[in-house]
């Protein structure tokens, strides 16, 4: 991800850069994959010259937050439940996490994603509250100790919570999506830094 930031950091305002970086990164990575021989000519043509456009894989974030109890504690409109009748109260969510049996209604689906190098991962928050989709070296605890399993420490990638810009950039608000591009071949682990039992393993071939 740092590569993208460096590539985009030159002239584009930071906010805009963040929004546009996925598209341009796809284009650039695609071009690199397509062959550097033609790079000079293709650079101005954008990403449309690829013979096989990168495929897109979908991941959805789900939850069953209860608006009454969540919003009383976390602010109005924090939770917009879309689970049609299924709802977990905030205190129940805490209790289940503390017991080491976190609520399965908070979930990324699918749990494992297989993509080819160059493909785009679209992560859509179809739940009622915010999540993060954060790459981690190893699965572990998020930045809210109250939601971590017993004895589970915060992983370095989640440390600091949203006051850490690197974590904040991985946040996905309800009803919005985040695109992940440029993943190298091999295994990548992603988790939610708020609800750390929400985990996805991405295999890039
Ligand atoms: Cu979450």
C-alpha cells in the first residue's frame, strides 16, 4: 500500500489521491504486468489496452448491530441495521467477545478468496456499522480490547485505532466499499480492526 501512496503522493491532493489511487494503480500494475517494452507508448493510453482486464472478486462485510443500544452508546446513526429483524445488542456483542465466542453475525464473506495477480478485491460493507479491512501479518486482536478474545493482544497493524492514519485508511463505512489492488502473489490476511474475528484469507496466484 505504501507503493500506491508514493506513486500518488506527488501532485494529487491527499483526499483525492486516496479516492483515485485504486484505478490508477490497477492501470499501472496492469501495464507492468503486460510488459515494460511497451510502457512508453501505453502510459498515455491508460489501462484500457490490457487484453484481459483484471477480474474483480467481491467480499462483503456483514453485521447485525442493534440501532437502539449501539446508537445510545456510540452516537446517532452509528448503526443502521439492515439485517431485517436480526439484531444484537451492544452489551451482548461485548459479552460474547469476552467469552471467546464472538457473534458470528459479524462476518466477512467469503472467508477465503482466490484471485489471480492483478485482480481487484472489492470489499463492500453491507452491514449496519463501520468496519475495517486491514492487512495483517498474523491474525490477532483489534484496537478495542473489549472486543478481543481473552488473552488476545492488538496486532501491530491495528494499533492506535483510527487515530493511526494507516488504520483509518482501511475503514469502510456502512454502505460503502473499498478496493484492494496490487496484491503480490501468495497469501494475504485481512481482518477488521474493530471486530477482529472478521477475517479473510486471500490467495493470489
Ligand atoms: Cu468490523
